C-alpha cells in the first residue's frame, strides 16, 4: 500500500478476519484455517468504501510488508499462523431470514440460474445479502449489473439459512422456484440493473 497507516489498517483487518471473524467478511476457511486470497480481497472490498478498488495483489503486499510471521500465503490461499479464537469450520447457526434477500451476478449467468437456481459455484455456500446496494456492488465486481431478488422467507420452508453478519446470509442453494429469471433477463437486456422477483 502507498501509505503505511493504510497498509497497517488493512493488515490488521485481514488478521482479524482470519483469526476471529471470517464470516463477517464472507470467508470460508479450510481445515488448516486458510481462505482464498480472491475471497479475502472481495470481502474487504465491500467492508469499507475506501477499499472499493482493493485487489488480491494489495492483500499479498500487506502480508509481505507486515505479516510474514503472523500470516502465510501459499497456493492462492492466506491463513493466520496462530491466535485463532474459533474452531476452523465452525458455522453460524441456522436463523430465520428476512422476507427477501439479494444476490449480485452477471447477465451471462441468467440462463444457468434459470435452469439450476443459485449454486455455491466452488464455495461452500451461496452468499446472499439483505442490502440491495451491497449486492449491486458485488455484481459490479463480477463485471455485471444484475441483482437477484430471492424470496428467502418462502424458501426457508424447505432450505436452511445462516446469518453470517449484519447483512450477509448463507445457504446451500436457492432453487429456481424462488427466483423470477424471466423478468430479470428482460431487464438485463435493456441495460438496467435487474431485480429477480417472484
């Protein structure tokens, strides 16, 4: 980072996320306590406006500058060497979600979502949010402008939801029945941010 104070703050946030509160940043740690660097950068990007343009290379840079003894980077992953206050793999408890939740994606993904619903896509959970603006920022980070509206309360009758933090929710999948992909596709084609609703 260009400013040492900014780099130190970023480093301390990464350290806190990996040692104490990974779910706050939407992170999933493996059995050794490591998270994907790309996921860490994404989680931090949406935690503070000042980090909106944060890149994976910025995270790697602060680890090299401040954390060689406390953080380890290997094979696209980063983990804290010690000091964890939780057991790796511990999950937030099941909770009743709000009526609707949002998920940011790209227009190109609409056809697959229409067919299969929302899937984790290499992660352990589907990540949803109660904050529409946050979902729009996630979509933009993916290079898209599509925001899905999920009928979460209705879906909770058949699938479980876990509250990761104040606005991030996790679930195993969201079946297509709880999304209206037809109206979303039409809105995306028009070039506007789309809302899937049912």
